[in-house]
């Protein structure tokens, strides 16, 4: 996420970090680089100008001059102003209303409104523990209604049926009445999208808004459209009383222009980020954490939250006990680790959140064959329990049986066994604890140049 912007900003600021003194000349040089990086990231020009002006005002003042470490002080100013640009702090959904609280989803066609509605319903179900009802008023695209129904079943929330013969206002009023009967906490209304902002679309959604009086009106926009996302959000904001923005496809956006422009141009907070295709891939937006990641400082808080929510604590505790006692790390443990890593979004996602690991995350993304992880799990599942606990038994005929049963090649299995051995050695080094030992062990599992190892650990293309 935001790879190119992170590269440019972190390298520019790194040049200043160790300087004992900062002059107006080297500050101006750094700011020119920052300005260029923001413009290349497709941040809106007025936003860039305002940001640079604010940083300059603070940087050439007493704040940096009186600091014991001027370079670090300058970086802190850039980080603080990035946070301010994106909204300072997370702004949660305001659902303090007599149930059902209505959340209206607006946006252009293809922005991901329907998927986001389902993701949001799952997030509400798991976090504030709210019961949710989903309804689609998109009578122009029958597939949208069916898609939302399918997604509602997938995430385990209620769905109110509708069809193309109904009027959107009639659908939403019937859904609201049903939500009251069912004592639903939240009603999420998925509206029709268009290929461009047009009067008919705005009139229809304004009518829906008047009928249900939502507590939240969220504008869903594709982050990959850059500053156009902010301009479209502004157009919607002039027609509707928006309460927030959801940026989708952020995982595919290497520039970051939308995230840095939307708040400033619209005056509306970004409330959520869509970070993948899975229904769990919706994160509350934290400006401070994103600013930290953009500057290559990682996002440990989000990583901790993901671990809390997605890691099987019983399995993690069992492995920790084994490691502490120096017991053998077998293929069943290895399979558990593959599953846990997949739940966390994969190795690249995890590395991206660790301070100073941004480049390693990019290398992992470029070099790792992500499908290989699935093949590894299939191979382990094709083994007998005895083989999983005693990998040294896997020879000759056993190898042929396992590869035939998993639809893989013997060289795939050999690679898996080699990787397991490396993990086993790493776990032995960790006996008695020590994160430092673990990170040294991970170094040998990264691509050449990514950690000083041989690059033979994980599966590469």
C-alpha cells in the first residue's frame, strides 16, 4: 500500500534524520522532494501546497532549531502534518440512534459499494456486536441484488429481499419496517451506482435519504482513482449530507493520492479502508497509523489488533509452550503457522506493518509465489498423522503417495521439507524466548538482499 510514496518520502527524510543542524537550504531541498513525491502520488495540488506551507512554517521556526535532534524533529513535523491532513484521529460510526440506525451507502458504479456494505455488516457484527439487516435498492442491476443476498449469507447477517419491479423508496421503507420488527440494530442500504455523477442519480438518492433519515451516509470511492476520488466525493457531498468516506481497493493503490486528498477537499472524514477482496478486509481508518506507514515506520498497533482478532490463541499458546521446552516443531505446527499467516493477510501484509520492513514487504510480494502456500497445506494434509509428526519418515514411496494425493511434484514436496527444517532450526534458536532470534531467523527466509540470508526459505517464483 502506497509503496512509491513511502519509498520517496522515507528516503528523503532519512537524509535529514542524522543531521546535527538543519539549515533553511537543506529544509527547502527536502520539502521540494516531499512536494514532488506527493504530486507523483496524485495528491491534489491545493492539498500539496497547503501541506508544504504548514510544514515549512513549523520547520523553519523554533520547533526544529531548539531541538536536540533537528532531523528527527523535522520528521515528526511531517508525520504530524500528514496525520492532520487525513483527520488527526479515527472517527467511528455514530450509531447512537433509536434502532434501527440506518447507514446509507452512496457512490459510483464499480467503486465496490455492494461488497463494502457486506464487509461493514460483518465488521458491525464482530466489533460493536450489532445485529444488521442488509437491503439493496439497485433496481437497475438485478445482479447487484443477488450479489448482496449471496454476501449476506456468507457473512451470516439478515437480508431483506427486493426486485427490479419495485421503487427504491418503497423497498427502503419496507426494509425499515422489517428491521423494526426484527429488532435489528442497524439497517445498511446499498444504493444504485452510475458510471458518472448525474442529476437523476442524485435526485433518487436524495429521495432515499429523505425517506429513511440515515444516521450515517457513507460515500464509497475507489482509491485507485487518485484525486478524482476526492473530487467525486465533493460532488456527492454537495448533493447529500455525507458523514464519511470509505476508500476501497487501497491494497492495490501504490500512490495514496485519494487517502491524502479526500479529507481536505471534502471536509468529511475517511471512516474505513477496503484492503482486499475478502469480506474481512475492511479496516477502520486511523490517520496516525497510516502516516506512520507512509513514512516507513510501520503500524505495530494494527498488527497487534490483527493478532488479537485473527490468531487462534489456543494453537499459539500450544506452540509457545513447545518452543519454550525445546520440543520438536513438526509439520502439523508448520501447517498451523501457514494458516495463521494466511488469516493475517500473508507475509507481505505482516512485514508491511513492522517498522523498517516496508522494503522487505515489497520484495516478499514480488518474489513469493502465494499459491505455493496453498499447495504446501494440501501436501501436509495428504500425509498421515504419523508422517506429519515425524517428517524424517517421508522417503521414496511415501513421497510419491503424498504428491499423487495432493496433485503436486516431488520437487514441491522436497522444497516443503527443506523449508520445514529451516523453521525447525529457527524454533530451536528461540528456546528460552527472544524476538531478536526470531527476526534473525526470518532473515534467511527472505529473498536475496532482503535479510542477508540464502533466500531458500519460502517459495519463490
